[in-house]
C-alpha cells in the first residue's frame, strides 16, 4: 500500500471524524434558545389532529405531537375570545381585564363612538399611500414577551408577521423591531410609523415579487394528495358533507381585492413566505442574543366565519397548513437548527360547532339575534323614560348605555343597568346577564362569571355583559365581523417543540397565560409586568 494512499485514507478519516464532531456539536442545544417562534392559528380546533390524523404528513403537526410536548387541556381563562384579545393575552400572559384589549373595538364613553383597538391617529401606515388611520399597540396596556426580551437585551430582534394588523402588533408588542401585515387593497406587507418611518429594503423587495398575485392567479379546488382525497370523502361523509368545491380566485380578487386571499390556504402560504424572508434578512437566531418571531396563520378563522368547522374548505385549509408547517419547521432546522429554536404553537378563537352541526344530533342549539334584543330593549327604555338614545350600541356581547344622556336626565346608571340585566335575561339563548356595577363590586372566584370578570375592563367594557347558552351563536348577519366567538370551554391546542423540549403529554389544565412565564423562565428574563400566568412546571423543571 503506497504512502500516498495511506495519507489519503488518513485525511478521509480525519475529515469524517471532524464532520461527525461538528454534526454532534450542532445537535447540542444552546444554553438559551437563539430564536423563539410563537405560532398562532386562528380557529384551530384541538380535535382536528385526531379527527384527520391519517390525512397529515409526518413533518408538520405530527412532528410537533410526536417529538414535542402536547398540552391537551389548554384553554383561555376568560370568556370573550377574539383575534385582538387572544393575541394580547397569549403574548402578555394576562387576561383582557388587565391588558385592556377587551375586544377588537369598544365604545368610547367621551365621544360616544366605536373605536378600534388597533387605531392610532398619531401614526400612519408605512408601505402604501393611504388616508386611513395609522395603527399601533398603544392601547395594549401590558408589556409583551417581546417587550421583555428587548428590555433584557436591546440587541435581540423582535418581529411579528400576520395577515391582520391586530395579530401582528399585539403579538410583537410595543418595543418590536417590526410588525408587518398585509394591506387588503395592494396585497403588500406594510407596517406602522410607530415602528419605522419607511419599509426596510428586504420588505420592499419581497413586495416587488408580488406573491399575492401569484397565489390568486389560480383556482382553489380540494387538495389531491394521492389517496388522501378518497379518505377525505369518507371523513366528510361522517358529518354529512362532500369534498367538492371550486373557487376562481382571480374572480374573487376582482370582487374583493386582495382580501380574497385571507379566506384561502394561500394566505397562510404568503405569511410563511414572508416569515422565512424575515428570518433570513433580520438574521434571526444567528447569534447568542435570543430573538423572537411571532407568526399568525389566520385563514382557518377567516373561512370559519362563513362555514362549519368541518366544511371541506376548512379541511382543505388544515391539510395545506400542515404542509406549510412542515416546510417552515424544515427551514428552521436547516437554517438555524431546531436545537437552537424553541417553537410553541397554539390557537385563538377555537372554532365552535354550528347550530346546524348540533341539530343533526338533536343537541340543544340556536341563534341569538342581538339586533332584535337591543331593538326591544330600546323600546322598553323609551316606554319607561321617554324617547331618547339610551343605548350607544352593542358590541361583542356587551351593551353600552348612553351615560351622558342618563346623567343629564338625572337618572341612575346603576338602575338602568339592572333593568337591562333583568330584561335581556328573558331572551332565548341568553345564559347570564351581568351589570358592570356587579363586576366592579364583586369578586367571582369560579364559574362562568369569573371568566366574564377576567374579560371585563371598567374603563372600556360595556354596562351589561351577556353569555349565551352552550350551542347558541350570534346571527352573523346581525353583527360586525369582529363579533366575539363565544365558547364555554375555550379549549385550544398547545404544542412545544425544539430546543430542550422532550416528548411528552401534559393532561392537566394549562392556561394560555402560562406561555409567557414559561418562556421567560427558559430565557432567564423577568416576567412581563401584569403577567398573570405561571410557568409550566413540567417544562421548566
């Protein structure tokens, strides 16, 4: 054997050993996560994974469930679940009663007008020419996880990505380096002057590629993944549905603008594309300064406003989201290494059964018309107190009385609250009615009224809070799109994956307010001010 051949073998052996050592070193988790990724999926039901498990690939949701920790009994501790309040609660670790985002909008007592949680007239939208009000997280009264990360280390990067403004801002927080969402008119990702005066070049370059146009230049029909379509038909047959639908997305775009993409699986694809671009261009997870990225996939929620949670479009959304999640997790592993990335995935506004679903099984159900109820309440007050605008409005299961008129008429606000409470409880489908006065003066320690109280803000909430019977829903045509999706259980999925997370299942009750203190413990940073949750002991010990 020649010396040259021996030298070559030795060189190959040394290289193999060095490569093996490098590979093993890469798999050793960093002391702290280099990147924390918080994923929120609108209207993601906890039973989807089991109902449709044989339609899922191995690298998406199954990867989280089989290789990470699954909290199978995670839930909200408060009652009124909506996009804004839920994102604020998930990322501050405190309920609406403390962080102040009680709804996507509420009536301003001074102006008597409805204002939105995202609006800020002192800012402007960045990335488009617009006369609309700007947006900021200023009305969010509590600090977020991202805020605390920035306070601990200003070199850490914090970014929020979503299709909707509230999702992006309330998850990223006040101190974020950027919060981005899609503009419905242009299909571009934009931000607020609260964060930056002009879009970064990488965002401009992403917008120039016109991904939204690419995704809308197609038809949307059921996903055909080999024999999965036939399996899908069998599953859908169990709930009385078929697997046929057809949407011409070019036509949808002409009728609804780029907002059309929000009701299709391709909106989630667009968000994933932008999130990957953010990771690359912001160099997230590339050093020892722990970075944070929030990503919201909202297309299940947008479609659920019109359909049953088990409609074929919802199933198709879910299957395609599983594929996008697989791609995203693979990217994180290749780009940063999952041993350096901590991922949690949960949901807001868990999709409820519709009355039609329940009626098929003879389960109590119904639709509550707030329009009719409030119209009759107005007539009732007019009979007692004379004609007047005694009610400012109704929003998210809350009645707002006209305090100015009541005070000018030398009447008692408390008396009118109690009369409204007694009147509204008589309507079919109404489970409880509670006055603001009762919530201020009482401390409810359990039951449904405790959940109501954790949703109540003395400054922003209405005078009367309603709850509906199980199985009852609002008539959507009576309400704005921002109406609360009410659920007695508020159960949502919660997965933990990557970094030092072990494979396990936690069966006890976990609240979404527990997410932030758990991550704070991992990062050895302070828990945000106002945080109401507790670290999940099974994960941090």
